[in-house]
C-alpha cells in the first residue's frame, strides 16, 4: 500500500490504480517539496498593502549599528542625543533614574552619518519611584536597586561632542547638569521646540507621533531606545521634501537669540504677554521673577516697541540677554 508521506506530497497524482514506489523516491519528493518552500516575504506584503492606499504599515525601528572609527574626518562633527528618565518633573527635587545617549557623526550641511557609540545606565535615586513613574517608564525600584551611573564614563562619552540634542532640552539639560558639570559647557539643541514640525506636515511634535508618521514603531520611554528613535526621525526625509529635520535643527541651534525680561509689567497685561509668547518665571531658579521671551536678534526693536506702546505705555529699557546654544535651555 502507498506510503503516507507520498500521498501527502503528490498533489497532482492522476486518478487510477495506486502504485507502490521505492522509499528513496518518496524521500526525494519530500526534499524537493521542502526546498521549493520559501519563507514569506513580509516586506513585499507590506508594500502591497501600502500600494492599495487603504493601509499604512509601521515597521519596527532597527537601531543603526555602531561603527567603531577614529577621529572624525575633515568636515565631520560629533552629535550626542541624550534622554533621561526621572522620578518627576522638578529638577531641583527629582532625580535621574536612567540616562541614555547615542553619539553620531554629521557634517556642516546636516547630513547624519554613522553611529559611533551608545551609553545607557540606570541609577538608584535618593527619592522613591512612584507607581505612576513606573507605569510611564517601565522602570521599577527593583531594577535600579544598587545601580549607579559611571560619571567618568559619561564625561568621556560627551567630551568630544560638538552638540548635545534632546527632544525636550528644557527638561533634560537641567537634570543632566546636576549629574555632571561637563554638560554645562556644551552647546544644546532641542528637537521639540527648534524644528517647526507643523510647518513640515506633522500634526504633533511628540517623539512617538513623529516616529509613527515616519513609518516606525519602537519600545518607547526607555532612554537609549528613545535616542535611537529620535536619530532616525531627524535623519528622515520630510513629507514636503528638501532638507532633513536635522539640517533645520542645526540652522536654529546656530542662531543667537535675545531674551527679554518684562520685569515689573502691569498685572492686568499678563494675558497680552502670554498671547505674545512670553513665559512666566517664578524666580526660584535665581533669575528674575517676571515674564520673558526669547526672540531672534533682528526682532528686538519690534519687540521693544511692543513693550513700550502696549504693555508699559512709557519708555523702558528691559533687561536683555544674548542667548546662544551654550546658554539655551539652562535652568538658571
């Protein structure tokens, strides 16, 4: 009687009497069938779905490999993307529980090159980690128990960096500067506030949303994974074409701004200042307790006229500061 394996694989057998076959013929047929089987081509399937116009497919973000190299070549610089996970939002009371960094090469035109190093470390804080922080970050008290950052390694990692980048530098810079003074002397850029994402066709500026619109997903809210994600967003072509986001970030970071303090402004004018883009500083960081704004240098005269005519209604000379990437996003 015919073997079971032969019956299973001989799909096209014509009707008629069943003939027995040698065992070696059955083995050959099985091998031929298995060799002709191909694993599914998921990328082709994804492209077919996208081509219908009815589907958008997200691909898992694959971090770039680390390329060990010597000093940057002529015209190349080093950027470091930084992300912190903390016990809360107040850098004067809360603490870093995870620090992630990705170092990469770039040129003057904003083209991103190789990743040349990564750093990731956990740190046990002196304050408790709340259940809400664990829910947001995935970091539990047990994970950080007994953990400490190697600050000497952190300082070596950023030593050659020409630019430090965070997706919310106003948040991350103060926390990083509490860890090490080496962060204080670096130029910083903020990919959240210094890129006009809405003008480039994005409906939001949160990292997860930007990554999704670029066609990827990742394991978010862990420090080094978020650094890799931000790098790819900065390197991705914009929907509107032209220069990638990182090029626009470089242009913004290189500009000097003027910070104007509206000290002693009338209380009943606070809504007008808010509408104009002024932010309130409560004075706890050592800076003036006042409304302030940061604007391009060429807008200073127009802003001075606004303050004199609309806010103070008299001649004033407000306290001003020039702000470069070395001072921007500091807590004080």
